[in-house]
């Protein structure tokens, strides 16, 4: 793990109880930051918090604007302005566009795009006041190209990249950077669930479903959450200020 000292920094990671969010939260805490993790299941968050005394769990629903505002206000009151914001919470479900309902579309957007926007919005004033901030959004390789049957998911992840680039431009003189990580298929509970769904729908084995997923990772294997966390930590480093408005693909090769 790339070693830096984030002592005195307050980080917020949404969806911090599992997968990529969990790995990033643990990495930030190891680097010395005080880390607020949020999610919908307190017991899962508490399991992560038990691993490091610098991690603090808070229940938050990223589809609820007032809940986001209230939770982040409480976190700031407890641990100071959020200087590292990782809006990671997201859902990944697939439906062909021709069969997609508007309700399905809205549900994906509320979590994957609205939740990212609202989380960042509530953290930005403190970053401006501090004159330093790091916003690290979690997009996807689907944010860089089209994902078959993933119309809503793909659109939401493209939207995350667009939002990230706008924030980078708006705060380029404020000591704040905004960058998007774009992982391929990562070994997370979401991917494991989708692998089972693919196997059931297609009448194939789990091994065949896994092979179908990882073929889009250029090195032919699932990415570990810690590999994504490594990139997030790098973006918080002392010489990271000139990396801004970028999309960083983590997919084992060129996307």
C-alpha cells in the first residue's frame, strides 16, 4: 500500500461497509485519517469500524436528501470538515433498454448519480474553507463505454464522470481536486450476486459466468478491492494536486 500520512484529515466514504468502500475506508484509516463510513446497515458498518479505531459508522440513505444533509452535518460536528470525500455507494442492475421501466431508471439514478451529487455538495463548503480537498468518485469502466443491458447503470456512471469533471473545473483554484476511478469487475458482493444471476438466467455454471465477466478485465481476473483503494490513496498524496478532472481506469489494461 502506498504510504502517506493523512493524520488530521476527516474522510467520508459512502457505501463503506462492503467491497470497494470498505477497502478504501480501511486504507484511509491506516494512513491516519478519521473516517466516517455510511451505509444502510449499521451492523455491517460496525464490523468494519471494529477493525480500526479511526473508523466511525453512521447510517445514511444516499437516496434521501434530508438524511444526507443531517448525517454529514453530524459527522462534521463530530470530526471536523470533510476533506476527503469518496461517494462510493451504488447499485448495479441490468435490464435491456427496450424492457426498462422509468421507475427502474429513476431508482438507479437516485443512488448512483443523485447520491453522489448530494454527498459531494454537502462536503464541498468545508473543503473550500480549509483550502484543501480530495473528491474521489467511483465510476466504472461502464462510465467509459457502453455496457450491454446496463443502460441505466452506464448512463449513471457516465454522469458521475461528467459531474466529477465539472467540480474539478469549478474548484481548480481552491486546492480541491476531483477525480473518478473507473474499475472493471472487482471482487465485491455486487459482482458475486451478478455472477449468480448470470449463471441462473443463462443456464451456465458459476465458473462460466465468472469467465464471461472477467473477460472484460484485460488481465483476465477479478480486481481486488485493495487495488482500487491503492489508487484512492495515491490521489490523496502530497504530490497529487496536479491530478484533477481525470478518469483512472483500473481494469488490467487499456479499456
